[in-house]
C-alpha cells in the first residue's frame, strides 16, 4: 500500500455537519482536494458566500458544483433530518464518511456578546446546558442513525466525532479574566461574570463515550468510529486572551485552523485502518501537563 493509495478518497461521499463554520470549511476543502464529494449540513447557509470561503481555503481553485452540496438542516430535529436524508438519497450511493462537526460554540471576541452565552454556573437554567447536548449528542446521534444504513450497504465507512480538550480536562476559568475586566459597571454591579459553560464540557465529554459505544456496535459492519479532540483555534481573538491561552500549551500558541485538516484526513482514510474507538488529541500539548 503506497501513500498515494491510502490517502486517496476519490469518489467517496462525505457529510460534514456544521460545515459552514470556521473549521468545517477547512475540512470541506481538505476532503475536496482529496477527491471526495462533500455534503455540508448546517442550520443556516449562505451558499454563495460559503462556496467562496471554501474556494479560498482551496487555494482559490474552482469547485465543481457536482462535488459540493450545501444543504440547510437542523440536525437536532428528528423530523427534519429524516426529510433531508430522503431528499439527499440520490447523492448517497457511495456515502463513506461522516464528520460530526456541528457544535454550539461561541467565539471569544466581544465581552458584551458573551454575557448571556457564558453565564456563571449558579445563574444557569437547564436549557443553558441542555442546548449543548442537543447539538453535540442528540444531533450527532440522529445523523448517525441516518448514515449507518448507507454505510452498511456501501461495505463500511468512517465516522469522526469532534470533541475538545474541554471534554477531557476542565476549562481553566482564569482564561476569561480579561473579559470579566471589560464588563460594564452595570454588569459588574449585577454580579455578572463570564466563564466557559459547563454544558460545553459535558457534551464534549459525552462525545468520547458515544464514539466508543458506536465503534464496538458497528465494527462487524466495517464501520470505524473515532474522536478527534481539538485545542483552541485562533480566530481574531483578543491578544490578552491569546497570550494567556498560549502560555498553557507546550507549543506556545493557538492552532491555525488548517492544522486540523491533516489529522482529519488521517482518521477518514485508510491511513487509520486499524483504528476505531480511539481519541486522537491535537491540542499543541495543552493536555500534556
């Protein structure tokens, strides 16, 4: 088996949930460059803008519309996801790859925008943590239920569930001190604070055992299931936050979004053919302390 063969995904169809996001676009570009036909599922899609963004990730190379399908879908709705998969049936004859990338993530930028999203634990209500699980766990499971029958017909496939270092380690809430300092006097008077929410950690931790369960359940069907656990990605974050985050990694920096394409291709290709139920951690050494 030579390297050209094991990295070749030509003709294989891949579904990426949350593919319109920052890293989802990188995955889409990497898969297209490897020969895959890519279907992006996301709750909201601006097709023209998204195509251009993926083209940019693809070094400006043109994208054949036949190789990229952009479909709006709320994966947390059982009825909608069944309807969408019925609609997609003509494109799924060689479905071999699923990337459960959709996640409820709020980028750390403007402190005022994070007050409601990054509530302190004692001020949360059940919906504040359940909404994370509805995407990362329920949405992933509903998608997998639709994908498995196709993979069985296609003699197997690979599923990659995306987790986070905050799924294997607790968040360091001191990272968010910068944002708390930037809160308004009114917000401070009300006792408002910003912290990484517990729902995110719970859902990302749940992804790990979801992977292990599915890996053992469908191994006989030649379906491999693994987790890709990611560290922080630089996305124009405030420099004080970036500086503090970088101190906590062995490589001394946040990730460039494109650095996750290689690990993803490894997991969905024959390069990882003897790997299932595993967790590949790519976090710049954050979890190596």
